[in-house]
C-alpha cells in the first residue's frame, strides 16, 4: 500500500482544547491524492481502542499518544509515538500509547477522505508518511504549554525551555509541570502561529533504542488481537468455502447441521463475479451458532457437493509449464532502452538463466477473523486489518450503504499481516452474516481456511540475459517474466497494465546499462493473488542477485566486485516506482561494502561452508546481507550467520530496525527453505503446517548482526526491507559451499 501524497496547508493543525482536565491536540490534517476512509469506534470488550486522534496531556502528568496506523509487529505503536514524544519533550518511558480508531469525514468535494491522517499499514510507509505531521502534533502541544507559562509569568516565550514534561525559565529558575499548565494551555488561541520543530542535533528520543510499548502485554497474553475481541450478544460463525477456484455448490444439505445444539442458522455467501474484484473470496456457507465449537461441529455436518469450477485442470506443474511456454514467444515490452538486440549480437560473452518461484501463503499466526454488528442505521466492525479504510469501503459496497460514515471500523493489533490483511474479505463475510441473522457476529477462520483461501504471492518464471563487451563492461540486460499478476481482477484495469505489480523497470540495473529491456507475459491462473511482504521485490531480488552471482562465477570475478563495478559512484537516478523518486547506487554500494567488511567477506571458508552476498533497494531503503552456511555430506543445510547492513536514512528507533531486519531474515529463510503452495485440480492441497512447513527454531540462523548506516537522508521504512536479499544471499552461499546452483524455490530437497 502506497502512502497518499500529503500536502499540508500553511496551518493544517486541527483544534486543541482543555477537556476533562486534559489538553488534547489533534494530529495535522492531510490532503490526500485520492479519496480514502475513516470512522469513529466503540470500545469492544477485548482490545483497548479508546484513544481518538489526539495527543492528550493530563493534569496528573500522564501523556497518551494515539498511533494512527494498525500495529502488526512492525513497531508503529512505538516509533510513531516517538515522533510525537520527541517534540513534546516528555519522558518516553512514561508515555501511554493507544491505537487510534479509523477516522473519516466528507471532504469539500463530497467524497469520503481522511479525517486526520492516512491510516494503513503497508508498503513500509508509516514513518515516511507521518514523519512531519506527527512531529507537528507534538510540537503544537509543547508550544501551547510554553505560551501558557509565558502568559502566567509575564515572560517572553523565547526565554523558556520545555524538557522532560516541565517548562522552565532558566534565568529565574521558575518552573511548572505540563500537568499544572494544562488548563491554561487549552484556553490559548495561537492564531496562525506555526510550531517550530526540534532540530536533529537536539533529538533526545528519535534515534535512540526504545523498548516496544506493548511487548509486556503481548508476552503476558493480554487481549490485544482481533481474535480476543468480543461484544455483548455476539454469535460465532465459521464458513465452508468452495475449495475450487471460482467454484460454486451444486447441492447443499444442511439438515444435519441445523440439528446440532447451539446452531442458529446457515447463511449462504455469494461468490464474487469471476471477472470482477474480490469482496469475499469464494462462495461459502456460514454456520452461525452460540459458540465457536458449535459452529465448527455444524460446519463438519454440512453435506455440500462442489462444482470443480473453471480451473479444474490447473496444477502447480501445469502452471510452471504454461509459464515456460509463454517465455518461448514475445511478450509485452514495458521498457526498452537503447538497442538490446544489437548489443547482444555484438557482445563478447552472453549469460542466460531461468528462475522459478511458486505461490506462497502469508500464513499469519493469527488466522483471519472479524466482528460485525449490522443495524438498520449503522455498522460496527472490529477486525485485525492493515487497511481499515478499505474495510469501510468494501462493507459499504457489499451492504449497499451510501453513508460510509455510518460504518465504524476499529482496527485491533494484528497477529501477523505481511500483506494478507490489506484484503478485507473476512470483514465483508462478517458483515453479510450479521445482516442475515440480525445480530453481532464474529467470523473465525481456522488454519486450514487460512492456507486454502489466501491471496497468494504471485508465482512465475523469470528469464534473464546479460551481455558484456571485451573490456568487461555490462552492455545489455533483459528481465523477462511470465507470471499470474496480482492485478488480474482490478476493476477497469487493462491486461496491458498487469505487469506494473510484477516488474519494477527502474530496479537494478535500470539506468545503469545502456541497452535494457523489460518484458512481461501475462499467465492465466485461478489462484487468488495479492501483496506478499515487499511484493515484487521478494521475487525480483532473488532472481537478479542470484544471476549476478552466476555471472561473476562464469567470468571469474568476485561477486562483490562485479556489483560495485556496475553500481558505480554516489549519484541520484530516477526511480519511478514506489520508494522513489530517486535511487542512489552509491548508497547500495555503501551497504554492500559495510556488510562485506563486518562479515569477513572474501576470507577462505572451510570445506563444506559457503558465504554469499546480496543486496536490494526496497521502498526507499538499502539493505545488503552476507549469509554463511554449512552443508553436510547428506545435504543437510545450516545457516550459521547472517550479517546485514541497513541504510534507511534517519532512523527513529534502532531497536525496531534491528527487530525488523532480524524478522525479515527469518521470514525470508523460512520461505526460501520449504514454502510452496501446491495446486492440484484447481484447488490448494496444503491444509496445515504439516504440508506447509514453516521454519523451525533449529533452522534459524545461529547469529544475526545488523549494522545501521547513519547519514542525513530523510527516513524510510524498515518493515519489508530485510527480506528480499536473504534468499539470493542464501543461494549464493549454497553454491560456494556445494557447487549446486539454486534457480528454483523452495530449496527443499535440492541439496540431497
């Protein structure tokens, strides 16, 4: 999810006032590039969601900061609050944080837009999107408190300081706590005055390692997640969905289900139009009951004969063959610099390879769930969603509700997202069922439901060719991809635009080679597809960085030296995709050299061990990783160490950066080792973690190091940056250790 372009007006700060003994400051308004959505919530029994879009400074000296974006483990409950607390000049350890509910309003044009700030988690945009607005919210609160003290004491504001929750007049040693100034501050009118932001060299919180605010609540099992939430009078529902892509039921017998004690009803959910966007993912039959157990038993008793659907012949092997066949022809040229064909013909040597990547599942630890309470004049949704505004929009469309402001959405903490919860099909299911039974309903998915009805990372076959002249200069490069795009059901989007989700033409080596061609082949598949952590970067980094290693080996060059030679010096190049508007190859070279230095890259490894290197530019951030592996005589693989270097500009919370880097490494390793969704007969056959084998603790790297580059660049996110380089660095290390080249994922049994 890309953050909307935010254009702040000269004074775009919302109201401030003293309410119930607290000074509350709203976050700055944002003008968004496209209509979005938000609405106020009611407090559920489970998660705490009562904080509105305010900074609240109370008379008892307590401070509450609302964080706008859903928290799914990326640490925004801490990092976004740090932005406010820095400018407010308070002790961050004493700050309380709360999830903001969705806030929407009607804009001047009559369209629904954000009431305060964009509120979505995806695309690693939380820090970049809120860097200035949230700091301004804290600065406004500080400014009001300083002005209040100045008026009370008859002293010029410039003579006062604010630090650690206290306003002080150093000359007279007079001081007052924020709590003592709250009431007076709420009565002040600042007019057109703008708060002054703290200079970087005066930062006390930003750039320091802070503990995650909700860490203790998580490890002590406090109710934070959607799966914890309850509302009075709530019924429970589970859904039997068509196991076949776009399939429907030929017959349904629910007589046995309705006899089970506690079962209230069976509700049909219509499948989405096969040629239109998803609201729900599949046709289904929801069993509604007094308890989750009764609903599950009722679903087991359903007797449904399913039609096999229009993709009954699809299989994983068949789809791979389909992609291979497409690559034998000519596809859609989406970028074509110079004269690629002539450069290939004139080349001194040409390198070529194919790479394959399967469908993979998000498989968050917390399966999908949502509560909906549909009334005649309002709808209330509680859900672990990355995009609460999308949930509002989709529920409005599904229920044919014109007034979207009548739909409140309360986002809870997510037990994993990784892009799966950018889709809100589970919230729509809950709303449809609630309307049908005229009661609040909680829909709960099982692990089997989650694996078999995901929006999978697109699968595809990549073909790369590169040419060098007699002096060793890279003269031509092409990246050709046959895949089933995640854009395939976007409304009003022609197939000629499907490539935009799968290939980023400005990625390496775009703008670094004179003759450069990017070519796309749109493959057909019935498998639902969607965004999967760092979307196309995860696929393309594996392909490009593995191919570079192959080229270096064939040429007798060091893989690091080859990369540095192509990247060249520090400079800004145009980058038109998400993460731009520029890409600096010098910054990528810097993290490569730093990771190599810290890892001892180039040192001789013992027999049976290998050391691989890879890097990537993702969403504005630069990450390089060096992976050390050992392979035994039976092909057993052990990842000994991963050393990474990270450049994301201004760092807010180094502790959070390290956590995200380590999490990305483990997620990337788990995916590369064994993960693949298997399709047979137009349906997913993986049912649980016995057939979709997530990495176990014993497979995790023995040691992970994270080295953060400090510079003066603006901040970028870190949620997705650590994952893309891992798979190619791993594959390159395996080659050095064993001589076996990995071109297909997952690695699985290829080393035996």
